């Protein structure tokens, strides 16, 4: 998808960069996020991650790069797997709820992408069915395991396959942070698995309107 290059779009991109810069100063000065009702729940990174542009495969079978095909002002990315027994479902439910709490303008400026860490079981159809139960607007990606690992490692996300279970299946241990990609194709902010839907919604609004 081509990046929008309207004058309004440029102004909005500058606003997002300014919001992140201001938050970084607050975190640096205070030793952590502010407290109270206006607290920013995410972590602003001093050295943003550079996103690997290698394309993966979207649920419609098309090629999808987290650099070339994310044209929203803020793209939220989570690496997980559909058969995860606990954390993945909780994180994804919180994100789906957060999106519903956004007003229409904020929602238009946010994209949510789910990348599987278990491509052997998570094909395009499995991921699409999983995401449709949460929010049909969410994009899902799969692909070759090595390529997924390459893209994930550029954002400090790691995962390993655990021992086989008695049922014959297996579990995957993986990082659980939600990553925020900006229009510069960097990750300057992330959220932990404990972040609530209300905190996500408030942080997104802060980033898009500050």
C-alpha cells in the first residue's frame, strides 16, 4: 500500500514524532512513566528498533512487509500463536477492546498486525478465523519460520518451540510485548502484556493527538 502524502498527512506524522519526543523527555526526567490518571503506560525507547522490511504472507495470500505495507500513523504489532493457552488471547482481547474504545478519527490512524510464531499450524485460514473473532480489521501474517524469526529479531522479539506435549502438540515460548511502529518504520514505543485496554486506548490517543 502506498503511503499517503497529503499535506495533512505530513503534519500528522510530525505531530506523532513530537509526541514521542515529549514522552521520552518525561520518562528520562522522571526515571519512568508519569503516575496518575494521565500516566503513559507504554515504554518509550531511547534507541528505537529498526524494522526489517522482509515481506511475510498476509491472510489473503498476498505479500506483506511491516515496513512497506504499514501506512497508518501508528501500527501495533504482536507476535503470538493461535493455540497459545493463555497470554496471547489475553493480549489480543485487550487490543481488540482498546480499538473499540477509540473514536473514529483515532481508529483510522491505527493498524493492528498479528504475526504468528507458529507457522507450522497457523496458516492463512487459521489466522483469519482467529482474528475475525476479535476484530475483522486486524491483519494477520505468517510465512517461513526463518523469515518470521528474522523480522521478529529486528524488534527484539524472540521465540522457541517447547517440548512436545502428551497430546502430540507443542507450545511456543515467545516475547509478549506489543510494538508500536511509526511512519519512519521504527519501533519507538512498546507495551507489556500487563497493559489494559483502557491504557492502550489512552496511550494511542495521546500519541495521535499530543
